């Protein structure tokens, strides 16, 4: 089951879960990013790897949702 993603803590835009593979090793990783291309969280998103795709995705979603506690920098 996929967990719901909270809105971006910085700009309030929607977030999306992405899955990809590292080119060099073909290891799967997941990350959550803000859909707003102007937002710093559009590109500066943490990668989660080392488990199955499902596991990576759950970790990425959990980390994203907890990030809301971090104050936005202006
Ligand atoms: Zn954002």
C-alpha cells in the first residue's frame, strides 16, 4: 500500500514519488520530490536505496512526510 504524500513543506505544491535505477549498478532507488520546478525540493531530494523497490518507496515517503517539521529557509 502506498502512503499518502503530504504537500511540499517549502512551497505547498504537490509531491510525487519517483522510482529509478542507478546507471552504474542498476540498483533501484526511490525518491519523493516536489512537482514545482522552481522549488529547491524539486531537485534536492534524498535517494533511498538498498532494499526492494517497495521498501525504498516506503522509506522515501516516510522521510518526506516527516520533513514537514523542518522550518523552510527563505
Ligand atoms: Zn516545493
